[in-house]
């Protein structure tokens, strides 16, 4: 029998993806029409920070809708995945996000997406800010 020893000792606590979704730290967008439209087969979630900064519409901002903003993020992710090709579990995304009513080009926002194991080892995608883990 081949037993592997955990060099870090006994596990004390594990915070699962499903717990993070239930607690609101992750926003699961997998079943939203925009994720289906873009064609994602794996579950997709984003951090609450990304949702708040890139999908939610700041008060007073006109000419924006949540569905369109979510579609922008997911579509740019799809393009980044296609350009990166197989074998990479991290992709980086840049997109302009309008969070005010100024006429100029909105600021460029950088995001990263990681494809990793979910709670049961299944592939899942998580979109986050570059400095988030």
C-alpha cells in the first residue's frame, strides 16, 4: 500500500468554492444566459470585486446594462482562451470598462482567469483581479 504523507500536517480547514459562492465572495455566472451565449462548458465564477467593478453599474451611469457588461467580460475571456491555446491554466484579459458618464475611452481593466479544480476535482474557471488569488 502506497501512503503519501502530508508534509504540512493535518488539514485544519478548507474553504470550498461552493462555500465562497454561498457566502457571496464568488459570483457564479455559469447558468446566466451570457455564459451560455459565449459557449462556456465549464462552470465560471468571478470574484465579488470583479463583479462590482466590471459588471455592476455604478449609480448614475447611463447607457449600460448588466447583461452587456457581463457579456463583454465573458467574451473577452473566450478570446483570451482561444489565443492562449491548450496547456495554460491562466489567461489574462484586458477590456475597457465604463464606470462614469465621460465621453472619452473608458479605462483599461486587467483581469486574470484561472482554470483549476472545483470542489470535486472538476475543471472550473474563476475570473479575478491580477492581484487576487
